[in-house]
C-alpha cells in the first residue's frame, strides 16, 4: 500500500491519518509498537512482528545513508518525461529503508553508496489519499516543493 512503481507512495487516510497531516508539514513520522517496541517507517497501524494494533508515533529525522542507487532509463507509464532519473534506497538513522528520488540538492558526484543524506517528503497531490515521493538530499535539507507540482 505504500509503493507504486517504487517511486510514489499513496498514503490512505484510514488508520494512520495523522501521518498524512504531518507529511504535509514536512515531518516524517514512523510508528513504535506498544506491544513489542518494533519501529516502522512509514507507520503501520498493525505491527508486522507481534500483530498488536497499539502503536505510538515517533518522529524520524530523515537522516540516513545512501544504501544503493540506480538509474531508471525505461520509466513506467506517467513518468516517461522524467526519464532517465535516479532513485536510491536510504537506510534511515532511526531504522527502516526508504526508496526515494535523487533530489536536486545532491550532485551526482556526492551521491555515492554510504554517503550521508537527508530524505525529504514532497507532496505531489491529494485526493482521497496523499500522493508523496521522497527525495534524497544533502544532509540538513528540509521540506521542499515538489519538482512535479503544477504551477
Ligand atoms: Zn509489535
């Protein structure tokens, strides 16, 4: 439910409604299971470890290390005009890995495996669910506007 071609995530406004509200403020909230302490990002209402539905939100810094990087030359439908583009997997400081686009603040030469990076949420649109992509930026980069937003 949190991946769509691995690039854009759709966040349903159901069990983790607050997550969408915080994302719109540029904040990355994960969840901590009250049953076993397992942490997840994005947040999950139902713990994948112990199946408890009791959880608390915790803010992720967005800091992490670039775990892998790849260039997408043959883009899926809807993203052809952006190809070729680069996406990477970021190992988040607080736990979890997130697939994200390579943002404009991070020059290709600095985007190497193991490099410290910052993940920033960028809201693309909102209907019944929030449409968000994460971009990999220089450490310290905060909330940014979507490069694909209209206007
Ligand atoms: Zn648990």
